[in-house]
C-alpha cells in the first residue's frame, strides 16, 4: 500500500517524538508519527509519570504517620497496594489521552505499528504500509539494560517496567543500582513498609550528582531504614521459588549475601536502535548502539535525524523534548535563536524525598579539572519556611569561578529541590552573577530564600548562615 509523502515522519511518540510532531505542525509541516505502543512513550506509560504518582502517594502515606502527633489515629495496616497501582495507571491514561488529543488537534497523523527504515525518505510500517517523507526523525527511546546473570523475569527479578506493574508489595526488595530510578523506588517501597536493600557499585548514591548532596540523601535513607550499600558490587544473583539471593563484594574485598523476596535491577538503559533498519540506510551507530548526531540531530545519513535516548545526549525526557523542538525548527529553516543544547545547562531531577537536583559542574569535577573555583552551601534549616513545614533536611550549593564569580554549577537536596534549581539555572542561562540573586528580594517565608542565602555566601555575606 503506497501512501503519499509528507514533510516529516517521526518514529516514536514519546516526549521527544510527540513534542517534535506538535512543534513541526505549528510550523506548518505535514507530519506523521509512527508509534509501536501508546502515545507518550516509556516516560508517560512506564516511567516518569507513573513513578512520580507513586512517589506522590508515598508522600501522602508518610504524612499519615505525622497525623498521630496531632491526635489523629489512622490504621496504616489497611493499605491496599493494588489500589495505589490503579491510581497510577489512571494518571497515565489521563496523560496519554492528552497526548493523543494534542496530536489530533494539531492535525498530526498518528499510526500504531512497527516502523523500519527502507531509505532516507521511506519507512515501512508492519512490513506492509509504505510511508514517504522528506525528512525522518528517529525518537524510539530506550529500554532497561539487560546484564548477563541478572536477566529480568518480571517475577522475582524486576525491571523498572515490571515494578510499576506490581499489584502487591513484596516484604523485601534488593535494588541493584542507586541512580535516579533506584533511589526513587527505594523511597517508594520503603515508604510503603517494604524492607529495602540499596546497592551501588560506586562510592555514593546517585553517582552523577554532587557528593555533598548525596551525603544528605544517604543519611536520610539510612535514617528511614533503607539498608544502603555503596562501593559494593553485585557479583551474582540466584532465584528460588519465593526469594532471590544476591552475592555482594565490597571495595575492600569483603563478600556477603542479601536475600529478598524480589530484586529490582536498574543498571542503566539501552537505546532502542535494533530492528529499525538504521545501518541498512547508512545511519552509523557506536559500539553501544547509540546514534552519534550533530548539533541539530543530524545522523550520518542526510535527511535522517535522531533525538532523545537513542543518542548520546543525557537520557532525560526534558532533553528529548528540547531536542525535538530544536530539530524541527532546523528542518523547517526557522531562525529562532535556539542554540544546540548545552549539557551544562540541563537540570537533573530525582524525586525521592528529599529531592535532588543540579546542573553544571560538581565540585569533584572542578577539582579534577584543576579549575579555580569557590563554593558555598547553605542549609535548608536556615530558611524559616523549612522549619515551618517540618522539612529542614537539605542544602543549596553553588559553585562559581574564582575570578569572575560566574556560576558554573549548582546542586540542591531537600523538599522541592526539583523546583528550586530553575531559579539558579535561569540566572546561569542569562549570564547573571550570584549577586543578582543575592540582592533580589525573595518572598518570606520561602524555601527559595535558601538559594538567596547561598548566593550571599559566595561573598561571605549570608544573613542566616
């Protein structure tokens, strides 16, 4: 079946693909999106959105414990986790329906099926429907990484997808990998009463984040009962009918075993670049299966672009969305002033409690690079709002060039950290200096006053520090 051509064809309707499609339609391009599952991709269906709803419900569940302090008695033992899971799926359906509606309102054609590249201008859907397009964007995202010896069966050994489908809570859970996904699920499961063992091969939780920030998180996790094992490698995993056993080796060579009802394996993610016909049309892949791209998503084959997790840029939904807009504006020839995405201006966000967020250089990275810098950390408890809402745990840390005072990195841990980071990021993007935030009047009481005080600290002038 031959279908007439269109300006743009996008493979994948995740946060990169659907945003690219909507922006392209706004720019007057005729667009078709091919998605093998449901609009929204992994992020909306089995990632960012359902996990954040579980975190929200975990927060609410935790708050019940504090109600006893004001005389309210609630039986927490009656928790029905199946209903918790159902609520998360309801949120997913609301948002995926919203994405489908966005595509429809913008007159984007959306087809469900498996796409395979035939040439730089043709895609075959389900081996039978031929689609022609002037330009093609690959936005197929990623999947949980499979590691030999730790294969998922979604029963005893879960992936990040499998744990989101659970309808009953395990009594115990060992989590292998303490990146963003591992830490978020450690918080959720621990909040709901699961005994959690959190294992990380590197020397601190969230290895890509600042060590001082992660120390606050680790202390909080340990205080809440999570058994944290850093500088510890999982060397083997065995399965029984009712539990798993993981063999662990610490950095000093000590060996031990941890048994739990289930294991969550989150060692990383792999790009979905197989079975797309990429190499047959000349699109180069690196040895890990990622697609190298130029500043505007250009692959090695003219006319074919790639965005999101299939590339080597940070594997974050907000990066994929920004890349989608950038690429279609480039394709449309629109001069918007939007620049190629600078990884130093991309915020990270981890939504456990306390939350963690950051951008730019970490102090350890600046030290290794031999950069001359100065830094200041202001504790959350110095901001009155944190005491008022009983969330004093955390800090705001800023790193600046020693000579120019230019902001080169910022890191926040604490309640609403993922919201606070953007004030500093905007200042960095606008080439403002710490004094611009330090002298700006901040409402009182707010957590953002901790940001103001951190900036004052760069000049040794904090009021409440």
